[in-house]
């Protein structure tokens, strides 16, 4: 554990202490080499010849229609669509419908849809999907029956479109189309479900061949994934055929610039220049290498900046061309350079960091700090973290705000996507997601998918989206994809950890991700900040507040400083230090005056201090931002800390301030 004032190893409510040496036990790494189990669904695939899925004598009684050919749908007797939005919820209904008795065991469903998840997580996901189905069915929820072991559909109430095709009502010539489009668009990314769907389509073709059909056709044994229409869940990759043939990848983002360009996103390059070393001691080059390595790691992780390391001398950095011509596939911004100067004494090291424009070697930015030489030689770089983060923020600013000619650049970059995320509005989150999809199409990375997962926490936290199986399914997919691509990216680990703590309440698992992220890059403030929030969710606001104090030091110069101040406000309010909460909240509100999360805690803290007039003002501002906000709506959104002591204090403060109950 990294030492700084007030922090010790946390202990979670379930009694599991989190230590650095426990990380391999806590960290979940998907088994990418896992081969899918080749299991046959005997209940479906050994059906007798010509068997229909519902006795025709029951069809007159069926009140609801389910469509399995083409896009999945279910309607009530009046034709109202009751289809769940979640792909996995649709898959559950379809798999139940094609089973002989309309019934499947919970274990079978978990194995088909969440085969890569631990049993407890898969069970929770199945429960959430069933809740989503019942919610969408509304008054028809009784057609779905579930007990401890099985999930069933009342098939006497449902009429399937495939029954018509397998009966005399079938129109000759439609059978091949029907077979190819069985469950069209249901694209669940699980190898077990993919195998089941392929086999089911083959069986459906065989049934068409062997049934009362006049038109015959050869069965197609494979249904290639590449032939399916792309879904909005997964961005097209650079190898997509549509892209290779010049097809459009969707509407262009408002930030991409001119039309007709074949560049879908922009990537920046930073050169690390040879360090200048003076003073006493022989370890200067080693210390300089340690610092530049930490700078390079912080630049690469969480952004799509490329780093060219010339710290050992040589290289073409003086020409600032990097061998990239104007016709390159990826456009490179005019590179800048980072240079360190180390002056060593017996006990201290003066470190000066500079940002230079390589075109003319003009100075863009410069700052310094003095660190303990012995600590730095032992690899303890805590004293450097604030300087490094200031440097990283200035590099981002150099590209965004100091482009040639003083023009503000709003390119399709990961930095701009992250900035859009932290602007917090619904439109900015949508814009960030569009940019991230464009980058993923060009050069998918762990950071891109982690930010896509992280956006889901904002959508739920800001109450832009309901907490339902659709948002959970998307967050699960993006988080899993991020770890598949890189399990050693500290920013991705921190973002995925927050998804698992905020959305899934999996605190032990998330703690392992945060610990790993901090060990990999202790200078990254986001890991510390989100780890602090996990302590809030776990009912340990005092430890969260100590971490938040540390994060405020690390991110003092950050353009997202308000976010770190918000964590300090939340943790202090939950710990009962309402004066500190108000001070941090006021700092954050200067940058984000309409941040609803802040307004909630400011109203509650002022109410607990007896400052009812100020509390009332914050409630008015909160209601202007969230007109339908109430105590009940906050509870309905499953805010993870509400059951803790600090959460109960928050509810009491909001009630005292005058927030309506429902």
C-alpha cells in the first residue's frame, strides 16, 4: 500500500482485507483462450419431425404474438409492442419460446448468456434481466413464470409466427428468407449463445425442409458473423469491409472537421527529449529514466497520445517530422517535446519539467519541485506526482488550446472525448460516445472501451438513463472488452473498477482493480479518486475523505479538478464533516454550477448545520436542474451508498432541507 497521511489498508463490510499481495486473487481476468463447450440442446434439436411448438388447438386461445423471424418482437392482443430493449432479455424470451415446454432451468440460461461470468454475478444478471422482462410486459407479466430453479413461459397464451410457417398457412417461397432471419438482430456476445443460435437456425432450416413445404433448398451450415448487420453496441473495427470499400461508418461527428477526409480520428505525438543532469551523485541518469518512464506511462494511459522516447539521445525529433507524411492514414498533430532537468545534491533533487515546441524550440510551459533524493532512489515518487499530473494537463492543453495560429482545436481525440464526458450534460455524453466509437473503429484500445463503460455510470448517476438491464449489459460488455485488451492500463483498471463498484456493487472485486491500478501508476489521480468513492459506497467515509485529500493534491491543476473536489464534498458530507463538505462543494460549483450531485450534498450539509435558508436555495437550484427529483427517485435509482450510515444522513439532510418525498 502506498503511504500517505491517513490511509491504511481498508477492510470491507464482508470482512475481506485488501492487500497488495492479494491482487491476483481479486483481479478477474477473462480467459481469452477458453473454447466454447460443444453441447447440443437435445430438448430442441431432437424434436420429432414436423412437430410444432404449440398445439394448434391452443392457438385460438393465444392472446399474445411473438415474432422470431426477423427482428424479435412480442405484442399484446391490441398490437401494442411489449418487446424488451435488452438483447439478452429478448434472447431469454426466444430461448424459452422454442423449448418444448416453454421452460428452461436458470443454470441453462446462465450458461448460455453469461458463460464468462462467475456464478453469483451470472445469477444477479439473470435476475435483473427477468425484472426487465416483467417491466416491459406490464399487465402481461404473468406469462413469465419463474421459481428458484426454472424460468417458463405460458405457451398457451402465446402464438408464435413460426407456427404459421410450419402449417398450411405458410406461403411457399418464404422459407429460405425465414430460415436466414431467425432471430435477426439478436446479437449477444457470448460464445455459448452464438453456438446455440447457429444450431437453432440449422434446425429451423431442417424443419422447413422436412415440413409441409413445397419449395426445397440446400441447408446452410454456417451463418458468418461478418454477414450480420452491425449493432450499435460494438463499434466497427478498422478491418470492417465497409470501411475498406469506402463505405461510410455513420454520421460524422460535429468535431471532425472538413468533409471528404479519410481520417476518422486524430492522434497526437509527444517526444521525450534527453534529460539534462547536473550536481552531485552518479545516479542522475537512473533517476531521470524513472521519472520519464512515469511521465510516458501517464501520457499513454487514458489517452491516445503517442510517445516517442529520445531521452537517451539521437532521433529525428529536431526535425519534428517523425517520418509521417501528409498522406498518412493517421494524421499527427505538430509534435511537442518534454524535457527534464535534474540537479542533484547530497539529500535532494531539483526536478524541472519543460514543454517545448519542437518547430522552434520555444518554451510553452515550465515548473519544478524538490524531492528527497533517498526516497527517489528507493523508487518512492509520491513527491513527484503533483508535478507529473500538472505536466500531463499542460500537454493536453498545449494540443487543445495552443494550436498553431491560436486556433482552438476540437479534434476527434480521446482527450476531447474525456473532456466531453466531464462536462456532464446529456449532449456532451452523447458527443463523447460518438467520438469514442470513431476512435475504436480506427484503433481500439483498453482506454476507449473503459471510457465507454464509464459513461454508463454518469448516465445512471445523473438520471439520464434508468438503471435497467440494457445499461448493465452495455457496461458489462465494454468493461470486459477493456480488460481483454489490456489488464495493465491503470486508467482502464480504475474506470472498470468504478463500473463494478457503482453499477454492480461488487466492492471486493472493484477494490482489487483499484489496488492494481494504483500499483501500476500511483501518479494517476483518477484511480485514487474512484477508489475513494468505493469507500463511500462501502460505508467507510473517513478513509474516503483521507484519500480525497490526497487526490486534491494530485489533481490541483487538473481541468477536471471540480470532479476531485466533488469526491471530497461527498466523502466529507458522509463522514459528518459538513463544513469541509461545503468548502469543497463551493469550489466545485464554481466550475460546474449545475452539477446535480453536488447540489444534493450542499443542500443536505447546510440543513444539518441549521442553515435552512442556504439549504433551501440549493434545493431550488437542484429542482431547476432535476424537476422530478425526490427522495423516492433517488432510492429508485439504486444509488449504492444509501443504505450506509452516511447515506441515511444524506437522506435525513435532504428531507430536512425540504426535498419532496415522492
